[in-house]
């Protein structure tokens, strides 16, 4: 199958926690791992991930790296050449 170039962009928000580490995944693939060093309530980080994907559906998710206790969320997902469903599912045709 031919892979399609997708420019994936989304915001990472931290509701609680400071200096915690988070990981973002698209399907089973790690996109990024970063340490949150900013004020949790006033700042968000915009992630930009150029990816090559075969047609299919991919779940975008975020997790806190243990022993961290921060609460992270993903908002405002955009993907050119793909459809975004429910702000977490990327569908490549």
C-alpha cells in the first residue's frame, strides 16, 4: 500500500502537574515524549507531526509517564489529507 503524507497538528494541555512527562501516540507508534515545564493552567503546547500513513484508522492518544501524576489532554486536532473524528481518531482514505 502507498503511504500518504499527513501533517498532523494538535494542542497538548496540562490540567494538573508540573515537570511531569507525557507521551503521544498515533496508533501503536510513539510521536513524542516531552517533559512539561510550564504553568499548567496558562500554557499549551502545539505539536506538529509530519507522518506517512497507509490508509486506515488511527487513534491519537496521550499518556502520563509514571510515576508522574499530571493530567494531560489533546485538543484542536487538525490533519491535512485525512479526516479527524471525535478529536482523537484520524482516518486516512
